[in-house]
C-alpha cells in the first residue's frame, strides 16, 4: 500500500484500554493535523516528538481536523490552538462536525452529563447493588475531565465539506454511529480515507456508547454508515487506532457480518420469560469485567431495540427496570 510521504502517522499514548491513538500530520500548505491525542503530558510529548521527526513544531500547525469528539482524539486541540493564538486571524482552526461540536465547545458540561448517563443505564438495567462499579460520581467526573478542555471556537464540518491539502482534496463523509458527529475524510486522488474510529482494523467501533445522545439507535446509525463505506472499494483506511486497513472492503464486510451475528445471538437469548437488561447482557457477553459494564449494557440495549423494531422483541419497563421478552 502506497501512503504519500506527506502523511506522517504519530502514535500517541492514551490512558484508556484501547492503547495508543493515531494523529496524522499532513505536510504542505496548510499544515494539517488530523486528531490530537488526549490532554496529558505523555501525549503532548509524543505529539511534539512526532512533529519534530517530520521537521515541525506545534506552532506550524495551521488546521486541526477532528474525526470525532471523543477525548482521546480531541484533548490537545485547546493546547494547539493556544500555541498559535499569537498568529491572530490565521491562528489554528479546529474543525469538527456539528453533531460532536458540543463535546469540544463545552467539554466540562458534556462530560458531567455523560457520567450521569452511565450511571442511569446501570440503574435501569437492574444491576444488583453488590455488582455495581464502586466508583463515586465525583471521582469519575474528575477522571474524565482531566483529559480534555473546551476550545473557544470551532469550524463546523458537514457532509461534503472539502479541505485542501498537499495530497489532494479531502472530502468530508459524515458517518454517525461511533459518535453522532463521526466523520471520515476521503482523499480520492490518493485512494485513502482517514477513518477515525468508524473503521478500525482489529477492534470494534463500539457505536452503542453514544446511546443516550439521540432517540435514534446508534448501532442502527453505525450499520447504515458502514454501508456507505462500500463505495470506497480499493481504498486504504488510516484509522484512529492501530494499523492501516489495506483491504477496506473486506473489513467492512467482516464488520457487517459481526453485527448480524450479534443480533442473531441476542435473539437466541430471549424467551417468554421477562429478563432484565443486565441479565441479558451477561447471556450475550458472558463474564465481562466491571469496567466494561456500561458498554455491555449499552450494546445489549441497542440490540434489543433493533429486535423490537423488527417485531422480534418486546421491551418493557417495570419499576424503572428495563426487561425484555421474545415477541413470539
Ligand atoms: Zn472514539
């Protein structure tokens, strides 16, 4: 696979289970950075080092383009913008899709709301008091708050927004699912797509974690956005974590079949006996770790809602606890 020499992948540490994330520097005029890494000293040091290896510093960055609003991708955007403030009008522009813009414009409020939504899903799933994660709300808030900060202003991207670069024009493809404002940036000249966390080589995109952002089921949005990638046959994906995906079409097909098996499995777990969201998540995902509880519950809930929309499950709420049965 031929990746133009203007593109430099910079691996940046994160405090999260996923491990490192990828920032991409595109040399030329303008100098572009796609995703930044979280706001922590080790990440900033890795970014500076990666830029330097290519002959650049933070002050050389003209545009920061964010694939989506998760803090492991956005946390250093504020730092980079501040480093370039003195340039005045031409200071670094931070670009993100509108549907994720709140995550970087109001990081603190957004993060506190997220923590509340994590607690809410554990409560409504019917998790026993002795099995709940023991972390107090204040601890969780301050844990997440330290890895990001609000940026004062952003440029809003939308479907079709074009960005001129030295490797050709990038066109924005809005692919909601992994987050509401997830975008891929497609370079048709180089047959490349910066895929953020929409397409990853070996790990799941976990779309269900965005479960409370809208009434729409985020897994349904994700599967729809996955279908759009079929138009990029022969392209190489440069993802937000780990190695490039050289055979994009096969990876898309593989993900499509994974989601369809997950749905079949969930259907097999349901019976005429009402079971709580938590019980069903244990049947679906087995003996998962307490740290994966929110993700397992959110994904179970999405699968149930999809089955409900197909007339294959009935979801009921009893005394604030979500339960489901097979519909026939
Ligand atoms: Zn993400």
